[in-house]
C-alpha cells in the first residue's frame, strides 16, 4: 500500500527531509561556488556551469516551494519585485496585461511606467468584480492577468478560479501574487493559476532579514523557459547565504502563519468594537465583502494582515501610529514581529489607499500584548 502523502507542514518542517549524502548532516551546506568543473570531454554532465544560472543552494528551497505550491518547478530571485518583473519581461513586447487597481504599490507603479513607455499595454481593474475583469480582457490580445489576493493593503479578495477561467478563455496566463496568503492558506495553482509569485521577504522567510522572491509554475512550458532565461539574463539572483536563511525560515512557516492568523482574527474582532476605529479591513470577518470567496479559497485562516481606518482622518491615524510601543512602526510584513504602518505615507501621491488607514502585520507575539498596545495607542 502506498504511504499516505505527508502534510505540507511536515514537508516544510523537515525541508523535504533532505540530508547531506556525504556527512549525513540534516542541514545541507551552503554552496558558494560561482563556477563548476567542465568534464575532460568538454561536457557539463553534472548539469551546472556558472553560478548566475545554476546555484546548488537553490535546489532545496526551490524544491520545497514547488512542493508547498503543488507546482512543476520554482525559481528564486533577488527580491519579490525581481520575480514579478521576470514574468512581465517574458511576455512578447507590447503585450496587453490586466492588473489590479489595488495591489502592492511599487509593482503597480512599475507596470504603469512600463505601459507609459510602450513596453506593455496595461489596464488596471477592480479585481473583486468578475464582470469588470471579463469586460477588460481582450481575447487574443491579453497575454497576462495579474492578481494579488488578499490584496495589499485593503485585503480585498479576488476569486482565483473565476479569474483563471476568464484569463484562459481570453488566451491569457493567470499569475497570482500570493505573498499575503502564503502557501499555508492558498494554493493558487490548484485553483487554475499558471504562475504563483511570492515576495519571499515576507512569510516564507518570516524574520525580516532576507529580501527574496519566488515564482512557481504549473507547467515547465515554453513560457517558463523564457522566465528561466530572464532570471539568468537579467541576473536578478539571490545570494547563497540568503537562500540558506530563506530555507531555515520556511521550516517554521506553518506554525508562524497559523499563529499570526489566529491573533489577527482576535485583533480584528476586538477592533471592530473600538469606538476610535471607523472600519476593520480583514477577510476573516463575516461582514467583510471578500469573506465568502475567502472562506472558499483560503484554508486554515485568513492571514496575518489587516488594516484599520482610524476615526478623525489622517492626523488621527498618524498620531495613533506614533503612540504604539510594542508594534514597530515600519513597512513590510510577514515577520515574527508585529509591524504597523500609516500606509498612505509610503505609497505617496496617486495611491488608492485612504489617508486614515493603518496597516497591521501581525507577528507571533502574545495577542493580548498586541491588543493592549493598540488600545492604549488608539486612546
Ligand atoms: C504583496 C507584495 N508583493 C510584492 C512585493 C515586493 O517584494 P520585495 O520587497 O521582496 O521585492 C511586496 C513587498 O512589500 C509585497 O508586499
């Protein structure tokens, strides 16, 4: 009888159970070589020749991400932005792409700039509406639909299966920025997506000490070969030591994300009753517009990210941020320490983010301490 497949949490904790053949060590060495020996007959039978394309320190973390996402292959990149850019760079010139109005702001700006200078033709749409997405894709012309769910920093939810159906009917690929969900909570490939992207800087690494990105593909097809070539060609590669740290972080991915989800739910519920809070944006709340879809496509929780709108506008939000002590006033997300940020201040002009919004990245501290600090800061 075939053994029962192992749970993803087990695969992550043991980093697929790989051991070093030579020493039996349960942690693999960090490979730092930038070049590899050619065989005497002029071949490269061991499969690697130069460190920009081939890095043995990537094998295990890439294999683990592939396993957790249920994909065919993964690639590590120097950052989440580099991973996303590799997808767009792999499209034919002047491709039509559709992206969300609310998404990670630096990527939105980058896509808009590529569109303005003629490399792409981008349309930005409210991805919570399947009808709007359907009306925006152009069959035969749209090459890529890019979605982010839950989307930063309003945590709105996009129906991945619905978006996949619309993208594929138009002849386009569907790529999902799944950074906020992590593979613990959502497996976009199983819902029909073609590519999953992570800012591995966030939950995958989880300790605010590595900038990294990843892509996972459903199929090793011709488009994926272009992405592989884009990483090597643009040279946006991760350092070997960072790949090691990322793998170490991923070993605790499941308990970190599970705890963050649990605490985020408690914080969201508590803050909905706070008189100084105008709104709590969190897909775990039944009252949230995205809750029904999130409950269908997310498993085990609704994420460690939420936002609040503070009564009294921008000044009140910034003053609240100034009063937190335990929460760290900082950008980024997905680390073990809780972070709080006045989001409009970092997104700048043209941002769709309300000025009274504070973004909260819930870490793994005791939730009672986090709530107490927020309640004092809100006054
Ligand atoms: C949702 C999301 N996608 C992509 C990125 C970009 O990732 P990186 O900072 O690793 O380049 C970020 C960074 O904050 C993000 O939050």
